[in-house]
């Protein structure tokens, strides 16, 4: 377990993450999934009766994999480096939905050019081998296959280097950015309520400016064909700052989605 706590795997926080996604008012449910299904319909197009073959890379406990299988994809494979998360995902396996343990940068469970589409959802920023992961996605995709990446927006959501601020004079909620252009690794405390050092559990986040992702996609053999920025669905409770907070949520997107096409 000691080695896992120093890795980028979400194995140590699997129970917490599972509980989080069980809720109905999450970003995954309210923001990301509806937009994903719009960008990548599970059947591809109305004439495709069989649906798409999709790989969900770094799938966690399979939230998005399950959704695509339920919505009409023909086959979905979810892979993740965490045995605990995959164990939880496998409870929902079906003839067209399966899960396997594999690192994102070396998916031995998938053959070359075997999928129509690939998803990497809220995961690439937690993977040290970002370029290698994109090359592996290109390997398993068919020519002209689609890749969708969703990230915490790297322009506005930089761990330990961005924060909300409030100007009482103008009653403006603003976003403070301390750095952006320099790639960095940040240790994230997943147990902020725990004071004992031996009980602390951390994950790791890797910040990259947008150009790094675009360059890596190009080198991996993708053309970037789309980019969308998604805002939070949440609203503040009534109070003196509520209007400013709600306005700021609309101005500073929470997520960015990048759509690539394998050449």
C-alpha cells in the first residue's frame, strides 16, 4: 500500500470516489455525461444499428463506460490501473461491457485499430505518461476514430496555483491564477480532515498548458477537430455574494473537452 500511496493511481481513494459518483448532483452526471453523449452518440449515427466500439481509458469504476453501454454502444471496454476500481466496475459487466486492469500507456487488452472511439475523462491530468497515453489511444483506434478528452480546465483550475477571490468594492468574484505556462506535478491531499500523517492519502496531478496537450495529440497522430468549455451547473445559496459567484461560474469554465480524430 505504501507504494500505491506514492503513485498516480486512485486505488487508495476508491471507496470515496465510488460514493461521490453515486450522487445525482455531480459534475459527472449533470455536466460531463450529457455533453459527452451529445459529442459522441453511442450509435455514432442513426444508420449505425450496431453502435460504436468504445474504449474508456482510465475508466475508474466505470461510470462513463456503463452509461455508453446502456445508451447503445455495441461494445465497451473500460481499463484502469487500479485493481480496486476495476473490481467495483466488474460488478456491472454484461455481454457488451467489460473491464480490465491495465495502465493507460500500455493497454495489452486491446489490439491495434480495434475501436471506433476512445474516452479519457478527468484522467489525463493524473497520468504522468501523458504523451505515451495518447500514442496508445491512437494505436487502439481505427483510422479516423474519435478521441474525446475531458480535463479540469488547465487555464483556470491549477492545483495550488489558482483560487477564487472577491472584490468587495466592485462586488466581483474573480479567479486568481498564480501560474499557467510551466508544467508541474502537484500532490493532492485526498484526506484533508485527517491529521495523522500515517493515515494521509494523496493522489498526484500533472498540470500542462493547453499547447502541451495539442502538441502531444499531433505527435500521437491526431487532428484536433473540436474544443468545448463547460461551466458548472451549480448555483450559490442566497447571500450577499451569490450573484457574483453565479456570474463567475459562467465566466470561468470548469472543464475543457478536446476532440481528436486519428489520422
